[in-house]
């Protein structure tokens, strides 16, 4: 379990980064979404949240900021759908309720230009020099 502590004047929140799917900006606050779709409101702006995650030394490049208002955990990335302007995050779990049904899926609407740029970064060939 990899945790980061968010300490404000009035509370201390311990967040399990391995289960965080995304963080959305909400004015001077941020809403953190676990892959289980549980939400946690943080009294920090998204820039501060991203700093704390990056400075935790617990994540390599697992978390990426997309635009001004979104941070995603790439571990849960399943699909980038540019035409529908959707980013789909899932843990891959499947429930069986008489038929198969995907569980723990989060769909986020993201502008096409940001999705195209993110997709390009993920698909560009990486040059490895000796």
C-alpha cells in the first residue's frame, strides 16, 4: 500500500495512491476518485495535489496531469476515445449478475485536443540509446 498524507489546518487525510483513479479540479478544491468510485474532497487545488503526489517518491510516472483540471492514474487507463471525448479508466474487474458486467469503470469527458495530445505521447516511439 502506497499512501500520501494531505494535511490541512483542520484534518489529515491518508490516501492510498494505488487505488486512486483520478483527481479533478473543483475551484480551490480537488475531488479525488478511487477506482471503486468513492470520492474524497480535498481542500487543496489540483496543482498542490499533483505536487504532493509527485513528491511522495512512491510513484514513477504512474500519475499524469491532463490539462488544467485532471490528473489520472495511468495504471487504470483502458481506452482513449477521441471522437466521444472520453477517457475510460478501469481496474478490469468483472461482476456476474446473470450476465457479465464491467465493474469499477470511470468515464471522464475530456476535450478532443487534450485526448489527441495525450494519445500522441503514449504512442510515440521511444528511442533507447546504449
